[in-house]
């Protein structure tokens, strides 16, 4: 149990029941993210049964992913106003209901509503509250706890992909969806494990509570400053929100946000079309599902090993470059995929793509922290992950439309590959321009002969020995935030 400090707040226990919270979050990531990836195994079955083209069928996976990302803030609201337990149990019931109703589907539109909207909403109510609960129970061991909890996505994909394919062969796609509906009911068990910490303990007497209550009621009725107070509170709230999201006006963050849009567009279709593509080149159903398993487990290897490597002293200052490197290599893998026409070539592809996919996903928070700082990191990451929603929604249907028009996967894979490469190049060019700008500033400073002090955070302290001309002054004011022309 958590210990209470003098102020009455609970300190994170860093163990104890916290490990049950980690186990619960591990199962939540299996039942949400791993199951979402395995929906792509149903792609060919849906397409054949309903006689629909690629683009129409791809909307199912897109809607699930998009709803999970878009409604994640709703999950936080429910858990904050009710409880984390109620939010996850409710999400588990909705997700299970979506799968069960999908097993009786008579059209793709039926699947859009049940498997897409209803199941995606249920996953959203479970995903973010479970992740947040881990952070409440851990402080010193937070990184280890999150690493274990989030590994459920890859490990779950590795185990569930062949199992789902076997269920489809034995019980048809309807029976497989029905069984998955029962499986995701385990989210309710996970929700029951999310026991909240006691945040505050009230030691006041009943007489003190009664007195305070009367004073609050009297102040509401008689306070002459209530309109002013309300206006002041609203001003403070607006100011705090403006300060919290001030990073939205930073050029580096805007470039990162644009890069994330292209990255999310490129990474999503592979999890939808890898199995259908493997089947189209002559790979058996079990072997195609095995490729998804490889992708999932190697993803976890990339998460752990690349994160460990970039924590080493010789790479710690080059994490930004490592992120660009991993992202660019995933794009190059995409560009090579149309030439891989056998299982012997697709297995190495799954290993390489899965490894670097896990690598750059691990570095997204690190790169974001380098740009916005640790104070605004939580809000910035919320924006970054929210930006994944729209590409996740539109990229699989666009890739399916290209396949319907061209009759092959080549155009779709090339577009995704170039999108990821462009995302990497865009960030690289932004960093290069920033470096050139700083070099130009240093050259300008030498030409103007001011006495300068360069601090470690990049800011410059000036003690100008002589008056600079107007052109140099304007250039310095543009390049250095906070420099006063007067």
C-alpha cells in the first residue's frame, strides 16, 4: 500500500500492487493494440464474403484505429470523473459488444458501425486510462514499468496472429469474431485490477467541516467580489492554457507535426495489407499470419534495444539523428517491398521493418522533448499522438483505391515508402537549416565584433563594444529570440 506523507498525499509505491497494475495494462495493450493489428487477417475473408474492393474493405481497420486515437481524450474524461475501473470495464463491454455484433454482420456498413465505431470507442475508453494508471503507481521505476506494460502490443501480435488465422479456418470469420468478442471481455478483469491510490486524507473534525461548509455557502451568497473573481479565474485559465500550449507556435514543433502526419500515413497500411500481399505472391495463410507475428515480436526487440542503445553515452547526443535514420530505413524497406515475391524474402523484410518501426516509435517522446522541453512534454505528446488519427483513417482506403485502379500493390507501397522517407528528410532539412542559421549568426557576430557568451541552451548574451549598423542589428534580432533592438 502507498504511504501517506505529511501533506496527506499518497506517494507512488514503486511496487506492491503496482505490478498488478502493470500486468493489467499489459493485458489491455494485448486486447486493444494487438487485436487491432490482427483485424487485418480478416481482410481477405471480408473482401471475398461481401464481394467488395480493397478500398471499401480497408475502411474497417481505418475506423478502428482512428476511433481509438480520436476518442482517447474521452477515455481520460470518463476515468477522471468516474474512475479508471469504471472507464476500462465500460470500454471492455463496448468492445466485446462490437465484436459479437460484427459476427452477425450482413454488409460492410454493418462492420463499419460495429467493428469500427463501437469497438474502437471501447478500446479508446480502456487504452489511455490504463497507461495513465501505471504512472500513478511508479516514480523511480516508471521507465521499466512502462516498458513491460507497452510490450503487450508486440507480444500479443506474435501470439494472436496465428491463433486468429487458425480460428478463421476452423470456425469461419463469424466464429472467430465471436471468440474474439469473448477474449476482449478480459478488459473488464483488467479494469477491476486498477485500484486507485488514496490521494488525500482528511483529518479535520466534523465541526470544522460544518464551519467551512457554512463559510463557503455564505461567501457564495454575500461576496461582493464574485464577478471580479470569476473574470480573474477565467483570465488565469486562459493564460495557463496559452502557456501550456505555447509550443504550437514553435517552428520546430510545427515541422515535427507535419513530419508525423507523413510518417503516420506511411506506417499504417502495412499492417492492413501485409497478409493480403503475401497471399497474392503465393504464401500460404498460416505463413502470411506468421509474418505478422514476426513483425510484432521484432517490434518489441526494436523498442527495447534501440532505446537502450540511444541511452548510451556515445549515442545520447545523436538521438535526433537516430530517429531520422530509423524512420528513413523503414521508408526504404517499403520501397523494396514490391520486389519481394517469396516467403524467404518477406521474412527478412518483416524483421527489418519491425525492428526500425519499434525503434522510431521509442524515440518519438525523446525527439519531442528535445524540441518543447520536459515542462510541455505531456501536452505536446498528446498533440503528436492525436495527429496520428487522420492518417490512420485515410491511408489504408487510399492504398486500397490505388490497388483497385492499378491492379497491383506497387503504387500503394511506393507512396507509403516515399511518405516515410519525406518525413525523415523534412526533419533532416529543418535541422540543417537551423544549424546553418546558427553558423550564420556566429559569422555575423565575428564580423560585427561584439563580445558574446554562448550558453549551453543556445541563447546568446551580448555586451556590444560598438554600435552595429542597422542591417546587422535586424539580422541578430531575427536570429536570436529576446534580443532588443533598443
